[in-house]
């Protein structure tokens, strides 16, 4: 997995900055626990099938382990371990009191009925129950799991332990103790970080242009927020195509069409009232804009297209969208990169608020969530930016070093 190689590289760089020994780095990169179990499920036709499940826990020095559970055919020990380690760093960057964890079940959810997926969710909890809990390890949704699956897992946990424990899992539906604003938290957090960075640079968002790669959950929300804030969104893309309009794209109208099932290569987007110029999807990277936001896939800015980047800021909402070589090239050109471990940590931050809410028995309002999220992301940006200034390093190096130091000192 390329992303884990980059991750390890970043950890090694940060460790060098901090003067850590190889022994310390090895310790910090070793999981506390790798849990594995075969889950045997009775299928709808009465047959039995077995699926391999994993939970990896990474450094609880700062608090309970925290991280999602994915249902995906490619889930394996290596991938789950890598993602668990990244969660530990992410939680430490935003300074929330959690360690890292990740879970996975090697299953193709598209081939199972809802009933069978619920059975997998229950079996997962049965297999790992002694290692889960509000003070031990707090899962959340990830690829192909959702608030419904979280609810099933919570019910199973409460049934087995005979306790009422909504704080044992986050990403629940509101009626089961979930928190308002979790679905938009990743992009809300990213835009809060951008806001702090622009204040540092004495730049006003209303004078800036933005291009956004990806119009999924994260990209669509980022586009909406930025246009609401008065930025000019001049380019957007999805997997099929890219749109450009130097006068500014009407984000809401484009997203309405997307919701109605149109892709951005549809000719409708070139006609009235849109009148966009249309391009191939990958061309978004080189389009003229002050701020480029990759919010789709990993490895989108590489040696072969890095020269085309015109933005002075890249906000990494996606995980690992820039390869290390491209990262270096952008840094040489003094392009400011807001690293994924900071930019997209708003999701886990609001999960933390959900955990707090459940433990205190309160229900947080939308306003309280928004206010605390903004405060947390602004503080995290300040810490990272000050470290970078102090050590004359990039924001990525600073974020990793700050997080590693916090984990090591805990
Ligand atoms: P999503 O599946 O909702 O959307 C992905 C988007 O990427 C879609 O619009 C798709 O059309 C687009 N896409 C796919 N291939 C593309 C290509 N070649 N060019 C341009 N666009 C392409 O996913 P999401 O939840 O929006 O997540 C996007 C990224 O953000 C991922 O890297 C994810 O890991 C990261 N992220 C998301 C969250 C979250 O809470 N949603 C949290 C942390 C990180």
C-alpha cells in the first residue's frame, strides 16, 4: 500500500527532526495489538460462510483507541495496521485524547443482503468485545459501513455486556446518540484550517479562486462552503470529467444536477445556463486557481503533473493525494501544502465530541459542534504552523513531528 510507505517516510522524517533513535521510531511504529478472528455467518439460504476480521490497536498512551471499521474485500492485516497507525497520528495532530485503531472485515458488502451484513456486524462485536468499550477502543464507520451498522454493533455490545454504553462507538444515527454535523465534519474542519492559514497570510477568501477535485461527500461540501464564504470556485471535477469557468461556477446548480445523476462530462454542463468549458477529469490538477483541493483519491499529484500545478495552496482533504516526489517539488516552489493528517481530521474530531456527548448524557447543538470544531482546527493549525516556523520545515513535517512528540511524551 503506497499510502503506508509515504506514512512511514513521514514518520522517519519527523523522528529525525526530533532527534529520535531508530529504536524509538520502531516502537512508535509497532501496534499494541493485532486482533484477528474468522467470523462465521449463517447466510439467508441457510449455508454458513466465514469472513476474516481484524482490529488493530495503536498506542493508547493518549486515550482509548479510535478508528473506523471497513467492510471491503481487500481488507487485510497490513492495510488495517497502516490505517490504525495513521489514526494515532491524526488524533495527536488535533490533540484529542485518543490513540489509533482500525478494523476491517474481508467481505464484498455488495454481494450480501442487509440481514447478512447485520450478522457480520454482530459477529464482529462478539469476536472482539473484550477489547472494545468507551474507555478501551471506540470504532466508527469507514468504507462501506454506516450509522446503521454502528447501531447494530452498539446493540450487540450492550446486549453482551449488559450495560448502556452509547460511547463505545461513534457515527451512530441521531436517535441512537449520534451527533449533529458528523456527516459534514471533515470538510467543515478542512475549511476552518484553510481559514486560519489565510488569516496568517493576510489573504481574503473573497479575492481567491479555488479548484476542487472530487464531488463526493467531502468535495461537494467543501465546494458549497467555499462558495458560501465568497470564494470563486472556478473548477470542479468528478471521475468522469472536469468543469471550468473563470467567472465562477454556480456550485449549487452543479451539485443539484450531480444529485440528479449527471456526471460532469455530461454535455448539459457546457450549455446554457452553465456554459462551462469541459475537460478530462485529470486536467483539474493544472487548472489556474489560487487554492487546489484534492478531495478524491490518493496519488493525484505526481512527478508527471506536478509542474502543471498553479495554486499557491494545496489543501489535502483526500488521504495521500500527493506523492513524496511531487511533495518535494511543490515545497521547493514554496507552495503551501496543508497535510491530510491536519486538513481532514475534522471527522475524528467530531467523533470525539460524540463520545464526550454520550459520556456526559448531553445532546450537543449544531452551533456548539461547529464552534468547538472551528476552535479545535484553528488551534491545531496554530500549533503546526508555529512548529513549522520555528523549525523551518513544511507543515507536513511539522504535523507529523508534533504528533509523534505528543505520542512519545504521553
Ligand atoms: P466519495 O466516495 O463520497 O467521493 C469521491 C469522489 O471522487 C467522487 O466525486 C468521485 O467521482 C471522485 N473521483 C473518483 N475518481 C476521480 C478522479 N479520477 N478524478 C476526479 N474525481 C474522482 O468520498 P469522500 O467521502 O468524499 O472522500 C474523498 C476523499 O477524502 C478520500 O480520499 C477519503 O479518504 C478522504 N476523506 C474523507 C473523509 C470523510 O469523512 N468523507 C474523512 C477523511 C478523509
